[in-house]
C-alpha cells in the first residue's frame, strides 16, 4: 500500500516504535502473568529431542508483501533470492511472511523444493478478525500440503497481534493503534484479555488445518500462553555488553520445556545501532522529501555483522532450536553514497538495495551483499560442516 505515504519503510518505522516500547516492558506485559506459566510436565516435541548441540535451523526472514506493504516481489526475483539464501548464505531455513496468499504459497514452495526448512507466517492486518483467521486458515492449508509432500515446514499463526489485529487496542488502523499504544490511550488489562483470546483463536484455527508444529511470533515481553504451541518463538532485538546477560534473558523462554526459536533478530547498519535495540530504525526523518538520515550517523556494515555474529554465537551456545535474521532485503530503503540520504543505514537487511536511478522510487534495482551477509554465510557454512 503506497497511498498516503504508507510505504513499507514507513510502516516498519511506526511498527518498530511499538516494538521498541515492548522491549521496555511497557506494552505487552500487561497483567495475566499466569498465562506465562508452563503446564506441569511440559515436554519438548519430538523434533527437538535428542538433537545435536547448537541450532537446528539457521536462516533469514523473507518478506513477500502485497497489501499492507510492497516488498518488490516478483516470481523471478524471488527465485533468485531463494537460490542465494540456500547456495550463497548457506542457510538451512527461511521464514516466509507477508499477506499475499499466492506469494506466500509460491515462495514457500520454491524454498521447500530447494531443500530449505520453511517457517510460513501470514501477516494480514487492518482487516476484520474473521478475515485474518480465514487468511491464516488458507495459509495453513498450503503449509499442510507442503508437509504431506515431505517438506520440512512449521506454521506460525501470526506476529505481534496487538499491532495487526483491530479491536485489541483502540485504533482504526495500525498507525492509530501504535499511536494509542505509545501515548497510553488504552486499557492494559482489557488489551491483555483480548490479545490472549485472539492468540487462542488463532492457535485453534492453525491446529484445525495444519498437523505439523505450530508457533506464534511474539514480541520479547509479550505475555503468551505457550501451552497452546509446540515452539516458543520470540522476536529478539536486545543488546547487552556482557554476553552472559543474553543467556540470562533467553533462559526465561526455555523454562517451558519446548524448543525456543528466535523468529527475528537483527540490527541496523550504522555505528551504535545495536545499543538502540528495537529502535534502531528511528533515524529517518520522513517529514523531509526525500527522507533524510538524522543525527550525522556513520554507516557501518561492520557493526551490523559483529552484532549478528555475537548473538548467533550465543544462540548456538544455548542450543536454541532456530534463529532467523531480520531481514534479507529492504527495497524501500535503498543505499546511496550520500550518508544524508542513505536509507539503508536504517535497514535491518543483510543485503543493500541499489536503484538504477536513486531519486526514482520506481526505477529498477538490484541488491548487493553487506558484510553481515558474508559473516553469517561463514557461520552457517561452518555450522553445517561441523554437524
């Protein structure tokens, strides 16, 4: 959706504001703490039992977009990207997400046919809850078809529903809901009840159409009853100076006795970005035309690569189930030589978008790898060789 300035980059910026606030514990952790208590005797499903040390799956998030955002998706581009994710990044898994049903199906099928493990996650927003659940069911049926054909596939019923699903917090659309969250114009207890109720409905729909392992992409401090799911999944953008603090925080998710997946992790591409956690995106002045980078920041691909290398080492050391980097490519955040207009600095992607005509948003583009791509490729290749 490009009308009224609602580009993909702008959507990620405002959505990130709520996610960043979540990292402080000010939004998602609103009451009903009992929902986070593991069921007695909670056990890890068979897929996680007896596996070797380190991560089982390593990969990247891949957006297909369609209605809410434009991910620059075409069939030809997608096939080239999936090939690069498998053969150049050496990933074993890809998280395919978006709201375009045909794109979700085509991309997940292509990934499975290339031998990648697939996480399939529908993200339909600003629609009636019934439509969101129907959209989930249709995606789940495709995931089940892939599973029956022998593909390795998990279904995620969605992501941070408080942002995407109308009625959990006040607001006619995602922008209004985020504004209300940030201003405190909502009832925390009512929000928690509605959020948990919708998560339960989504889990039931997922179970009704998909016989494989089920999960949900939660914010780091979101209250979730993980008894509903087979895998605990968290979108994790934390930064600590001491690696032991990552371990201490992540151990809280392991107490459920289920595999723990990092459904998203990452940082932006400038010096100091990791320290900003989930708010690293907030360096673009979208009030200017064209948008400008604020604060005289210094581009640093090395910073992004070092952060991802460190957190993946932590994930491996804890024998987490999976970790997925957010994200592969961000076509709406192109790289240019002038740092004032280098929107890729505010991007989490591990490749940079290069437009043929930088001042033309509709011009042809291609991507080039960043240092983070190569750092992860070395890590992934080494991990596969050592298994």
